[in-house]
RNA sequence: GAACCUGUAGCUCAAUUGGAUAGAGUAUCUGACUCCGGAUCAGAAGGUUGGGGGUUCGAGUCCCCCCUGGUUCACCA
C-alpha cells in the first residue's frame, strides 16, 4: 500500500474514533503540500467540520495528533486554516528510494493494474495528399496513449484505417491522367504522397476555375458545381473503380502505392508504427450487410427512394442516413462494419478512436447505431477527441497554402537540432552516424514534446517560426538533464566511485533530495492518471517538473564533491533513479534520449 | 438558426477535477560557482482567470444570462 492510501485509511479511523463518523476513502482529500508550506502531504479538513462541530484549526490539530501517534511515517504536522500538513519521516523516503533502486522498472508499479484488451485506432489518413501538422498531433497522441495504456497493464492493439477509396482519391487520379504525362515520384525526385498531393491541388484549382467560368455564363453556383465537367469525370472514375474497371484499378493501385510508400517514410521518420493496418477499400462493404440486418430487424427504416435511415429522435437527434438510395455506403456505414469486425477479431474490452473533435457527432451516432443493433460493447467505444492545431493567423487551409507539411516540419526540426548541437560542441568526436541519431532524437524530441505537453482536448497554436524552442519547458531540456546525469555517472566511474546496490544506515536527506524522491514516488500515479484521462500531457508536465527539480538540485549540491561517502552514494543513487524515471516517462511519450548532446 | 467546445501574464501552456497567496516557459531587464555539462540556475517585472449574476466554509473550475472565437448539424469523408 502506498503512503497516501495508508494516511487516508488512518484518517478514516481518526474520524470514527474522534467524531464517531464513517467516511468513504474517496471522500478524503489527500494532496501534495504546496511548496510554500512545510510538509509533504496535506489533508483537507473542511469536509470533516460538520461532524467535528469544531473550528477547522482544532479539527486539524486533533486529527494531526491522532496520525502522528499511530502512523510511523508521520513525523510532524502543522495546521494552517483548514489544511493539515503532514511531514513524512526521512527514513520512509530513504526506504522507498532503496526499493526503487532495486526494481528494474518503475512504470509497471501500478496502483491499479488493468488487464484489458484495448484497440487504439489513430492516424487514419486519406491517400490523396501528404500528412500535415494535424496528422502529426494525431499520430503522436495515438502512439503515446498506446504506450501509456500498455504501461498500466493493458494489451494494446494499434491500428490504422487508411482511407484509400472515394471521390477524393479519384480527383488526384484524374488530374494525373490529364496533366501528368506519366510522371512518377522518381522522375521528379519527390515523395509519392507529395506528388499525388500536387495533382489533388491541381484538380481543385482547375475545378474552381471551371465553376467560376460556368457561373459567369449565367449558371447558379449549384448548377455550375453539378455540371462542371472535371467533377463529372471524377465521379465517372469512381463509378469505374467500383465496377472493377481494370485500367482504373491499375492506376489506383499505382498511385496509392506511391502515397503509401510516402506515408511509411513519414511514419518511420516520426518513429511511430502499427500492429495492424486496415484499408478502406478492403473493408468498406462490411457495414452494408450489418445495416441490412438492422433493416430486417426493424431497427432501421427505408425511405421511398430506397435509402436506409436510423431514427435517432429518442436520443434527441435527427435521422441519420446509413445507405444511399443507390445502395452505396456512406462514411458511417464502413465504421459500423469495421467496429464489428474488430470486435470479432480482437474481442476488445475498449476501443479508442483518436480522431479530431470535429467528428464528435459522428462518433456519438456510431455508438447509438451500434447500440440499436444490440451490440452491448458499443458503450466501450471511446472517441478521443483532440483539438485542432491552428496557426497564428488561424486555421490551416490547403487552398491558401498555409498547411504545415509533416515532412517539411520534421526536416526543419532536424536541421535546427544539428545547428544547436554544433554550437554547443559536445559531440564533436562522434562518428557521423551517431551524430545523426542525436540530431534526430533532439529535433524530434522538441517537436513531440511541444505537441504532447498540451492537453489533447484543447486546440493549440503552432507558430512555425518560433514555436518549437529548445530552452525552457521543452523536450531538449529534459534530454539535457538526462545527458547530464549520464555524464555525471561516467565521471564517477572515472574516479572509481561505484553506485552502491543499496543504501545502508541512516542517511539524512535535504529538502531538494526529498523533493526528488517524492517526485519519483509520484510517478506510478502519474501514469495511472494519464491512462485514466488518456492524456500524455500529464506525463509531460510531470517530466518537466522532475527535470527542473533535478537541475536545481544539481546546481545547488555537488554529487561527487559531497563531503562524505554516505552522501555521495545517496546522491548517486538518487541521480540514477531520476534518470530511470526520465527514460521511462520519455518512452511513454515516444521520445528518444541521446546519451550526450 | 440549433447543439457542443473554447476564452487564464505580451505570446505558448499549467493549475492535484470545488481547496491555501492562480503557477511555469518564452520575450524584457539583472545576476551566477577558476569546482560534477551555461540547451543550466537565481532574481525583477508581468493577472479584475472575456463580462455580469448565483450556489457555499471556499469558484479559473459548478449553475444562469451576455460577449468572443471555433466545430458540427450533407445521399462529403
């Protein structure tokens, strides 16, 4: 049992003894004592006043005395207003540090281990244009959350659903057919996803021109968009594709191949991966059957034109189209099918969709519709809705060319990392390959940390010019702290100072040291909270606090130069444990650590 | 038009889910050991938490009314 739980249960006993009151553990608030007060943990006594019928100070005193008498670890207490601040004995922190030092990992020390099968879907790109900043946020979130859930004991399947069919794909195909002169990514020396994306943009531009022209000729906007010849051709292409026209399918395969190759490169550069990749072209028909079953059961209804709908009025929503009049499927149809397929495949306990919050309505409806089909697991579908990434001037718009391209961004990060590292001159003697790895760790670390430290559900602003810094609350700051500890340890080795396997005897701890041990102690519950909230930012914020605390400690106190052997050993063990937590927490974020930088 | 989300220091973000004097970074200014890494550390300055009301021991957080920005409400995905 960890110390907070022990205190909590003793407070319960105190309430019974002193005020004859039973209170459930979750009603007892125990929090970290704020820095400006003395103490380690704080019990909020306000909720007890209606039972004690005494002023807050007196109630706090009474409970404080009770705890001091019966909990060995509580060495002292003070009461300020309604807050009972408890001080924990040095010996406890020392014991804890020793036990962590003897453990292989810390992250698997969960308070409340889970053992569920969880599917996490993320990325889910369209194969008509390259990935951009928004996808980066999606990918990093999905990947990190998967690791966090794994760390809390769950079995995670990372899946990707590639949207490789539909009218948007046909647009770039058509443009390439018309104006591409057969060029390939190799011909032009660009990544395949970028090449295809260019044709998608080209289509859009020409289409708009044509629409404008038709409107000048006196058509209304609706008429113009409907009659515009390029769009008509694209629709014909889609129809040909659905009829398995050999030429069309061949073209589709070729261009999709280019894009997917480009995506793989980007995923690789970002350091993320999947356990299973689904292609919409392979699964899009699955949903139709399920919808038809629902129709037979009378859960859905058919309109005169043959289209199939779900009536959601009992959920205070409108009617929702599930199949078009011509029998073709819409977006939600395939999600119905894939959810059922995945349930059969994985028998999951939870299914998480990492998808932008503009699709809140979609997932709300998806759950309801699956519920109507009597799939009880529908309530275990969870939409992790993250906010948009905006630029200082507002939303990214592909038409206006303000989209931040994923590959460009990664490239810039690596370049900056290289420049910064060169300036510091710490790795001059490293082989070229090793240097590249370090630049990559730092550049990507800066980018990943910058994005993951923000609460997923919030929109965030990204300023391409100055956003990703290397000083302050950043990835490199944490990496730097880690590299520093490494350097310290190798220096110790040079001096033939060993890190002991165990600290023996009574070693006094100063404030900074206790502060660090407390943070290490907090780590498992931080992971638990991050998993619970599905929020990597919890881990990032914790990491920053830990690194900052360590840097202060390192600045104020000499490790190898500490006066006595005992203190040197204590500080070495503490440093090793801090670096272990940094490594594990960064792993949860998917960020690599350079040994030197 | 309706529903939902959002608004915290010049800028980018926190705030233990209703708890103490709202904290960090950045930018600006000032300073730091001949000593374990200066991508560090310390200090100054910066706030009517969009505005107004309410709930209670206590509100950035919960409720109501406005204001701002955004998203969704498609036989698009």
